[in-house]
C-alpha cells in the first residue's frame, strides 16, 4: 500500500512538469511580452536591451530550463502590472477563494444529503421527483446566470442580500449558492443512487425482517455504507468548484483567486496566470491524492497493487 | 450500431428493399422506446427544436439580430407594462430584438458545441485507443498527460489558451476541444484494455492483421456506442463553457450574437431591465437540459448496465 502511495506521490511532479511545459509553450508561441512591459514610446534599442536582459533572445530549451529552475524555487516572475511576485499575489488571494469554496461545499452537502436520502427511501415519490428535477436543473443552469438571477431576485427586488463584495456572512450566501448548486445536484444524484442500491442488499432485508427500527436501518445500516463514494466524489468536486469560482467571483466582486485571474487575463499579465494555474493544479493533485488515501482507510476492502 | 457495421464488413449483396424495411423497423423500435421515456422524448423535442431554430434562423427571427433601433430601447416583454407584441421578449439597450438575438444565438451554441465535441472526440479516441492497446510506457505517458489536463479546471485551461491566442470561432472550437478530450481518452482506454484480451482480437493478431486495422475494425466499432453517449452529453457542457467564455469576453466577439455575450451585456441592466439577462439564460438552461435528458436516455438505451441508476 505504501508503495502505491509513494508512486502516486511521485507522479505529481511529473504531472506538474507537463503542465508547466504546456503553459510555457503557449506563452512562447504567443511571443515575448517585452513590448507590453515598456512604455509605447520605447525605442527599438531599448526593447532589444530588455529582451536580452530577460533572456528572451535565448533558444527555446534554455529559456525552458531557466523557467523550470525559477519555478522550482517558487519564482514565477513579477506581475507585469503590479511589479511584485506573481506567486505572492496568488497566495494572497487564495484564502478568500477557499472560504467561498468551503461555504459552497457545506451548503451543497446540507441540501444534497437529506434530499438524496429521502428520495431514495421513496423512489418515484413526490419528493423524489422534486429532487430529481431539481438536480437536473442544477446541472443545466450555467452558474454565472444563476448568480445574476440571484442578484436580481434577492438583492435588487427583495433587498435581502448585498449585491456584491465582502464583509458579513450575508455577502457569502448568494455566491455560495451560485457556486454550490452544480455540486449539490451531483451529490444528490450520487447519494440517491447509492442509497437505492444499498437498500436492496440482503442485509437490509434481514434487518427489516427482524423488525429493526426504520431510522436505524436507514442511517446506521444504509447511509453509513453509502458514505465512501459520496465522500470521495465530494472531494473530487472541489476541482470543479475552483473552476466555477472564476466566474462566480467576478459576478459578486469576491476578492479571490478567480477575480485576480480574470483581471490578469484582461491585462495579459502572464506571470499571474501561470502562477494561478500552477497553484490550482498543485491543490487539485494533492486533493486527489488525499482522496485516494482516505478511500483506502474508509473502505478496507480496497487493495492497491 | 454494431450490427450495421458488421453488415458492411461482410459486404454481401444485400437487397435494397430488404434493407430499407430493416431500417424502417429499427426506426420504429427507436420511436417506441423513446415514447416510453418522458424525459427522453422531451429532450429529443428540445434538441430538434433547437436545430430547426439554428438552421432556419433568418426565416424564423422577426428582426435582424444586429439591427439597432434607438426609438425602441429597453422595451419590456409584451406582458409587462409598456411592452408590445412587436417585440415579444422585449429589446435590449440598443433597441435590438431579444427574441431574434436568442434565435440567432442558438447557431453559435450549436456550431461551437458540436464542432468542439468532434475535435475533443477525435483527439480522445486516438489517444485512448493507443493508450489502451499498447499499454506500458506509451500508456503511462498518455495517462500522465491526462492527469495534467484533469488537474486544471477546463474553464481555467481555456482562459489560459485564450489569453495568448486571438479570439474567434475557430480558436474557441479548437481550445475547447483540446482542453476536453481527456474524458474520451479515459473511457476508451478502459474499454480497449478489456477488448484487446478478447478472443477475436487475439485471433486477428495471430493472423497478422496490423495494429491499425485491429483498432479500426475490431475495437473501435465496439466502443462506438460509448462515444456517442459521451459526445451527446459533452455538447451540453461545451455549450456552458462557450457561453461562460463569451460572457467573460474571451470567446465569441461581437457583432456575432451569442447567448453568453447577451448575458454579459444584460448583466449591466439587471437592476432596471430584468429581461435582458433573463431570457438568454433561460435559453441556455433549456438547451442544456434538453441535451442532458436526451443523452441520458440514449445512455440507458445503449448501455443496459447503467439502467435504473438515473431513471
């Protein structure tokens, strides 16, 4: 088992190397950013000097090597716009994004798990049809539109919530719903189909026939056994939460990583984008590894070769 | 699916009438099965309506979608105060008819949705077949590439590409395709891994059939139904990706009409003119919902193993 995890862990740097190569090639193809860094009235000579100073006149493989050496030291270069370390900027914004993602995840679980359980207890009942419809809708609604509609209804018309920004817990609610809906839909379906499957097992029938209380059957016998895939998929959904937070943060002016990335795209601030992609990838890779480990401990039947 | 491709391989002289009867029966069976599923039928109706809307847009749309009319700016939909039947869903900040823009916008969604799925499918099928068939080092390398793509959210990857590339429809199609092929590669690799151990594949190999022919003739036809299902469902997520990117100003560029652009323009007027940002979103949601319904029904039809989990 340890050998499996060590080899999985060793794959992470390889994957990161592939990602950085892809980003590097893209940026290389796009041409050097020197022209963007200098004022418009710069002379040809000044541009040439800066190109040499930054190493853009070197061949591709040397530039890539230098890039990797810097990257290993956590140096993604300085932001063209702000003139400070790109990685620093990204790490500064990360907590806000994680706060939003965690809030969305908690909200998604609070809604999805009971809904999934209830619909599995009475398949094709009213609540089940409602839950199935809702989760289909939750998957189909683009989250940026949901965000706009929530602002329209709860902030503009009912004036219950602030339109955007941060500060109180009220600021967190609309963005968290926006971001959490798709994940919530996914978890509802998962809980429901797992519970349905487990409720047909022989040991459930045995428990029923010996007259066990219904609540104990559902929660202790069935739900606990359906938890393993639910937990793992839930953690894996964090990746889509990070992706979804890009647009959600822009709509609600949430000062997180997503807002930083979108602004950097408009400014063509490549170091920030590179650092952001890299940090996101590291986060997701570690999360996937953690899921694997957790899976092993939660379900001792699983053996890795 | 499978039987028709085998019929072609056999290349026996087939009576044309016989064949048309067969396909007619097949179509009848298809319709009977479809009518048993409510969501499947609803999905198909929505998908067909969307296609009709996209193809016949110039005949259906009451106005030119780009026509600016400064005398009729921000007219609400016909059932609200101040609305008129002339503009059923109202007009936007430049007096353009929203219904016409939604009808034209369906073209972009469908074109980008379908073509980027084709790009993604082509890349994914090739990588998946090679990875599963050869195994070993090649498989290992391709799977690390898959891991790399999986560890960056698709939308973020698209954004990175679009920062350095010039925006436009072809760029958008290629970027979405290139960033979403992994789904196909993983699925096809998995199926190829088990298919290559089958007797008939081993037999073909002993007879000296080339690897390419084995993949093309003996493995690919057996994964076709999975490819169809994944492709259908991918169109839905691609449409959302396209509209998200256009919403951010990185995808489709005006004056071309896209639902994502309409939403980003409408967002500015959400406090005063709600209809601007509402109807394009409804269009996206209904479209995506229809494709998902149809795709899931198709999956249950083609893959009996998954039946019961989603119906």
